[in-house]
């Protein structure tokens, strides 16, 4: 399953949306490490891909140039670490987070790197990993260039864009080519609803039909179950860990103390405790993400806490949760995520945080309605509400770290998603603003948003709060 996931997420997408691209659930959910899907997971994948490309050419050294948002917030997002790990043969799905510090320390102390785990090369970080914060390459704000100097004096270079959610694309590649023909393709919410109307299928069942073009039902079920398990594992680990988050802001982890304070609370006698539990779930995941732990991009790392928190709410606090309901939740979330990837972007460097937490909120809202047995129209309505009230949300992380306001912002996104879901369930699905219209509004808003509010740490809280 790991090879399938990697093949789908490396070099199979464009930096700009293409409504004709066939997407699978593995394009939305990746089990990887924090703190950022676009600044950590994507660059690690790019570095791994380049190492695999040049290993047989026996390079003497490799230079990496980071541009735009990757340069501006790369150190806070561990882009430098991710690149070195990826060149060394690490992949985000399989690397053990506890081993990362020792691997990085070895590279930095020796000035040597084991390329693709096979061939030792020179790699002095100050010489071979360069940040260009004032230069943005055409194609995408998250760009990185690799240059391998060969022993014969020649060189090989490649440029990659990290386009959000851990996906990368190589510069100069044309539209993706695929022989996959989905039985029930859709490129808009209107088409998705029309398919449901014509077939009588629910949105999660439409996704199930399409996933059969990629793999068997059994494999899809295993993947979805693995995603759920990883989401809940990040909640559990986040609730056990204490201490200070790395990066210099000295942000204390709060989930452990909150968890201890909530244990034993009677939610029947004190219903407000339910919302505290939901906030705790999201907080725990995003503290794990900020610490470089293992999380699920859903659809990004910066927004990784929203879906797990709402899914945990469904399984813990609703009347009759089922395994099918949990799977419907994740498949429906994927369907909604497809629309944002096809028609806009899930990259904060392009859209601001409306493209991350906003999209996660929209996905979770519709997903919860599906799990609770709502109609397709109610699902679409909930997803629209979830985004409509996140429009214009900026990405302005203090110190370039995925901590403030990112961690708490996930708790807000999760609570807002639950609210949106129940608003939609109380209606009949008819509403004024369509999901397609709100996605287009998000895209236009993101394009109009000034660059200092789009994951550059050059505006907003990032410049108005003095770093400790």
C-alpha cells in the first residue's frame, strides 16, 4: 500500500487545479510526520525522488535551493530537516519520528550524507542548503531546486513544487496521464449531487464506486481503516505527552493536562464538556504535529486535527456510531476535499489558512452529516457552511512555526464543523449559497489576498506578536 500511495502523490498532479484529474482517497490522506504537509512532507518527498533519480550517477555533492514560502517559513516548518532526511532515503510514511534527531545530528556533525541510504556524499548545510526568501518561482510559492554535481564535472538539476497536502509536482511536466476511467466522475458539487440523484447512491457510495477503479474494496477498506487508526493514535499520543514544543516560542503542550482535567466529567450532567473533549482531540493532534510526530494530512498537516476530532466526536458522543459510519465519514471527507483540490487549492501559500483549516472544516462538516445518515443535499449544505464562515482566514504563523495560531485554530475548526453539520441536518438541504459557489469564492479570495498573509510570516500575528 505504501508504494501505491507514494506513486499517486509524487509527480502525478499539477501546480494548478485541473478538474479532469482523477483523484483517489490516497490523494487526500497521508500518514506522515509534522509539522507541515507542504513544507515538511512535500519537500521530503521531493528530496527522496531526486535522490532516487541521481543515485546511479554517483554525485559528489548536492545543492538545494529553497524559494518563496519554503524559504520564508522553512526553518520553522522543518523544511531543512525534511530535505536532508529525504536525500538520505527517508519517506514521511515510514520514518520513525524518534530517530530523526540522531539522523540529523549525524549529518550536521560530519558534513556527510548517505544519499538514498546507499552512497556517501558531501553535504555541508551552510553551503548546500540555501534559502532565497525574496525569490518566488513561477508555478507555485513553494518551490525547491536540487542540483547534483557529478564526479565528471557535469550536473543534474530538477525543480519541484510542493502544492499542498504533501503532494509535489516536477516543474515542466505536462498534465498527468492516467488510464484510470472513473465510473462516476465528478468535478463539481453540482455533478456529485446530480450523480446521486440519478443513481440513488449516497456520496460515500459514489466514492466507493470510483475507488474500485484503483483497487479492490478490501484494499480501500484497509486504507481507510489505517487512516482512522493513525488519526486516533495521534490523539492518544498527544494526550500523553507533556513539555515544551520545539522551535523557540516555548509553547507548552496543554493536551495532557486538559485530558486529565476532563477524565471523569459527566457529559450528561455537563454537556459543555463534549465541546471541551472535541477541542482536546484537535489540540492533541496538532501538538503532535508541531512536535514532528506522526499525523494524517487531512487535507494538510496544519489542519490535521479537525477531521480526527470530529470523527472521534462521532464515535464517542453520537447515539449509534458504526464502522460503516466512520468509513462513510472519511470517504465523504475525501469527496469534498477532491472538489477543493480540483477547483481551487489546499495550499496555505496560495489560499491562506482558509485553504487548510477552512477546507478541513468543510470536509468534516459534510463527513459528519454522512456518518449520521444525512442526505446528499444536507452533506453539500454542511460543507458549504463549513467554508462560508472561514472565508478570508489568513495564514500568519508566529516565527514560521505551526503553533500559534495554528494549534488552537484546529479546535475552532472542529467545533465549527460540528455546528455546521447539525445546522444542515435540521434543514432539508435547500440553501442559497452552493458549495461550488463558496469554493470559487475561496479561490478568488485567496488570489486577492496579499502574500504576507499566505504562509510567509510577513504579516498579521507573525509581525504583531513579539517572539519570546
